[in-house]
């Protein structure tokens, strides 16, 4: 287990040890502490990610893990979200989670129900069990063993106790204590055994409510002890002695004596030096009941104010306790000055919560702060007001509370004094529009903001404007070497930095629905970086520019490759680790596939996912997973059975991260793989309870052109490999209507283009009257693939040989075609493209069959079947077997 933890978590153990001290003890000498001071402190998102890695490492088939968490009804939204993510995380297996909660608190019960619903929505099954009170027979056994009396003698006492306490364990123990205190249960020295007054106990009147019963006992304590319990009850489930001391108005109260008495009485437990927690939440509730209901708001307000005045110099450690108590007494605040002070404290608490990624807590504090503002706050308290609204907008966006976000997001846009003060709100608004599927609206809003910042984007991109933009960016780069670009000064102009942020936000949306605008955004970011200095976003901009250089229009593979290297070098120089998933997406997903073996960049895609999951960039983290899976299937020919299992995890992870678009793209790929495997499962129904046509129609309605193109690619790919050439040609024709602009191309684009060439040569041989058009299409693909093979022989030479073989087949050049088929088969085998080796054998079989060489055709079909079997494509194996039976 230690080795698994060190392998999975690595240097992240250092961060986890701060909140899980026992981890260091467990790892012992096996772990060498990370002393690299350049590593930034762990954010809340990174802490969550490392925690999931830790849980995944501690559970496996040989050593399953059981996690038991009690009192979930008291857990806050952030804690419940961590639980949800642990339970639904696809990497965590062989783990049994047991959660215990009471269902008699309406608000907390609703939170737990929401948690269970979220878990169930992601396909995780659970069992709900209702646990009742202790039965009378068990109570009798407990009393017999506790009092060292025969069960028969304890029967009268156990009957009464069960009747009065209902079998509630804590109630029963507290009732026994009260019996001893009142002399109804005593140790008889003469008989040397415990005795009890059955009639007196039966006559004793007690409350049916446990909390009321314990609270009533507490009222018999000295006044000072009661005061200590009241204050302690308002400090939360755990607190320090120092925090408790701040809650008293006088210094003559003996804190040590109170804590010692509370521990001896079973009210508190010491969990570490100077740190204490309630022995049971019901005991805390009983202590809280000592405060009269009518005075509770005043008590909290007084306690919070007292702690605030005594903690001005060291506020952060107890800030949430102070603010939490003050917020309960808000209704009693009469002075506007006091309300403003509490609003400032809520702002401070909200910003601290955001810094630790506790966005639910942050949203709660910030919305309270907004509610405390006076009507004229935009005039009289402008700085406080704008900070509260900005932070609240961010917190509500991250938590997905779009209803609350919509209710506050317009206020800064109406009342902010300048554009700079509106930028944070605009930033959140654009992200909200994109996250809610309103991609065009998000782009439009961002374009308006950029225009106000002095960066006007065109409403319509035509060829003339596009050529002008290309010329401008090339002119900016003309006299600059790679070293010059790498050593550009830092960008300091706040407006230009804001421009970079907004273009970065809408880049993916533009790629999906406005493909002609996407390269314009890239050009503008590159020019801003050159003219005004570089920032972290510049690393992504240079990577995307490199991806544009290798696109269809340019095919400048050397220039793109150098620009990709520059992007990574600049990222390292700026230590912009949060941009790893974006830079890796552009460099290893779009650029290096045209120079390096497909297999070489796969590990970088997985590293990109890890980096994105750790930094919180889930959008591009999931994009890295899609790039990995797509390349593994289309380009590398990895075992598709193993890939199918991984894809299920990737889809669940995308859904868990609320990346619906990426999840849908992964589902299209997953369904394609299921078809190749011969499975009857439908991925669309597994994850979205729908079908492929509904996916496609939704893409058309929302202008998600890249999703539509990918579905058409899937249909074409599947039909071609299953010999349904008419359907493959139909999908090819439809897909050709979707203009992709000059955007970057993933590896499946190259494979899809090769398939287009094979389809074209097939129909050119049919002589159906349009063979000339098909011939030109096929020859264009041959020329394009030859260009690709010049830059990456490893990736494309086998594909070029296959296309050339089909071209010679079309021209009836038997000998040349035969040689090219052999070369394609050998190259695919040598480069470990097992799926394309099978395809080359299959195409060669049809070629031999055409010339009547049935023996050679049968051998080629058989070899093709073997390759598909190794690939795991049993659906294709069945197709080849049917073909052999029909032909031979």
C-alpha cells in the first residue's frame, strides 16, 4: 500500500500530511519529504484531487477500503461535495462508503438527500438502511455486563429503561448517570453488588426527548459551568481553549477547570493538546438548549462581537466562528455602521473561503454581506459593494447556483463606475453563458467587452479580412527569433491582460460554433503578446498559433513544431503550470502528431489531465482525455477492450466535472468502439438515456458543428469498416458541407481523410458516371498524405502505401498495386498499427478477389481477421467471417 500511495500521490503527500498527520507516520522512512520551495501551496482543488488519488491508492482488489463517516447531517456543502466526488470518482474502486445520518432535521436531511440523488444520477448504486433503537433484550445484556449482575436480576431495570428511553443508546447512558446521581442506582456494600430502586425509577418522570433530558440535567450545574457550556455550544463541533477564552467577558473564569469538568462529565473529548470536541452532537445541542430561544440571536451577536473585539490582531484563525455568530444576530443590528462592519467581515470570510476552494461557504457569507448593504451603498460604500458583488458572482458561478447569480450579476454592470470595475462581472457572465450552453451569446458578450477594451473583433470573417489578419500576425513575428519571443517582457497593461483573459475564455466556444473566428482570436493574442509583453495565457496562444501553422491551409509542420516547443519553453519560464492542460492540448494534440510518432504524445495527454484536475481547469483536463482516447483508437490501434473500459471512466469523469460537451464527444467515440467490439450496448443510452440521432439533432440546433462532424465521422468510419460503402459515402458528402475554417486538426482528422481517399477510389472503380469526381478526390488525398508522410514517415507511410495501392488498383496496374499493398502491410506492422495492418490485408483481399485470385484473397481475409482479433474488434471479425462464408 505504501508503494501505491507514493506512486499515485508522489510529492503531493507533503500537502496532504498537513491535514492528515497520520499519513506521515504511516509512510515513515519510505517517504522523503519534498523540500522544493518553488512548489506553490496546495489550493482547495489540488487538495481534493490529491485526496482522491490517496483514496484510490489505498483500495484495491486484495485490500478493499471501507470509509465510515458519521453525522452527515452536520456536514457542510463543501464536505458533502467531496464525499460525492469520492464516491463517484471512476478511479476509486474496491471502496465501500458508509455514511450515517439522522433524518429528523429537515434542512440537513435535504442536503443528504441531494447528495444521494447526485450519486445515483452518476450511476453509482447504494443501499439505504434505517437503524432503529436498541432492543430490550440487548439493553438487558448491556446492564448485566455493566453491573456484573445475572441477566435475570436486571430484567426489571432493563424493562423500565427501555420504556423510558426508547432504546436510544446515548439517552440510556445518560439516564443511568442520572439514576446514580439521584441515588436510585447504588453499589450496596453489604451485598457487594449493584442495587436499584425499581419503584423509584419507574416513578421518575423524564422527557421523551433526549436533548431536553440532557439539557435539564445541565441546568443543575453551577452557573459558571452552564455559561461555559452555552458558549462552547456556539463555537461549533470542535474548538480550542484559546477560542473559548475569547468568548468570556471576564478573565476570572477558570477555563481549565471547566474543560476538566466537561471531560469528566462526558460532555467533551480532548482530541489534541488544547483542542476539544463534543462527545456527541446531541450533547452539544443540549448545551445549546440552555440558551432561551428568545435570547439566542442576542447571545450569538454578543458572543461574536466580544470575540471580534478581543481578536483584532489575529482574526483569521477564528474569523468564521466570529462571523457565523454575528450573522445569526443580524436581525437585532440597528446601527448601519455595525451592519457595514459585519458586511466587511463576511467579505473577508468569503474571500478566504474562495482561496481554499470552499465556494459554498463563500457564497453564503458573501450573499449575507450583500444583504447587509444599505440602499445607497453604490455611492457611500463603493469599494466594499463592488468587492462583495464580484466575489459573490464568482462563488455562485462555481457552485452552479445560476439562479442566485442571475439575481445579482446585473447590479455591477449598472452601477460600477468604470469598465475596469465591471470586468470581473463580465468575466463571470461570459463563463456562465458558455457553461449553460449559450455559446454564441457568450462569444457576443465577450466581443462587446473586447471592443470596449480597444480590441475590436469582426462580426463576420470573410476571406479578405482573414488574409489581412494573417498578414498582420506574420509581420509581427517576421524579425523575431525563438529566443526573442522567449525573452519578451511581461505584460503589465491591465486592459491588455483583460483582453487576453476574455479571448482565452471564448476560445473553445469559438472553435465549436464559430470556426472562422477561432484563428482570429489566436492571431490577436499572439500580437498582443508581442506588442505588450507575455503573460501566462501567451503560452496557450503560441501553442494555438503552432496548431494553426500545421492546419490544412498552411501545413507548415516545421514552423508549427518550433512554435509548440516555444509554448512549452515559455510555460516553464513563467512557471505557468495552470496552463499545462491547455498547452499540452495544443502541442501534443494538434502539433506534434505531424512530426512525432502518434504513440509518443499519449503519456503527455494523461499528464495534461492530471495537471488540469489538480489546478481546476476541468474543461481542458477532459479535453486531454478525449485526445488520448481518440488517438489510442484511431491512430495507435491500442487494444480496444481495454480502451473501452477506460472510456467508461473518462465519460463518468467528464460528467462528474460537469463538462457535458466533452462527455458527449467521448460517448460518440465510446459507441463507435462498442460497435467495433460487436457489443449490443448503446453508449448514448448508458450515459444520457438517448440515441445518436438525438445527439446529432441537438448539435444542429445548438450549432455545435464539431460535435456534428464527429458523429458523421463515426458513421462514416463504422460503415466503411463494415463494408457499407453507400452509407460511408453519404456521411462523407454531408460532412463535407461543414466548413472547419483553418483550425487545428486532431489525429482522427488525418485518419478520416485517409478513409475519404479509400472511399473515393472505391466509387471511382464503380463507373457510375461520377468516377472523375471521385478520382480527383482520391488523388487529392494521396497528395496530402504524401506531404504528411514526408514530415512523419512513422505515422503516415503505411497509409500512403495503401492509398497508392488503391490508386494503382483503379488504374489496373496489378503489379504496382500488389507491391504497395505489401509495403503498407509491412509498414503498419513495423509501426505497431495493428488495426491498419488488418485494413491493408482486407483491402488487398478485395483487390485479389477482383482479379480472380481466390486463394490469395482468402489468405488476406484470414490475416485481416487475425489482426482485428488482436485489436479486440470482434464486430469486424464477425464481418470478415461472414464475408468469407458468402464468398468462398
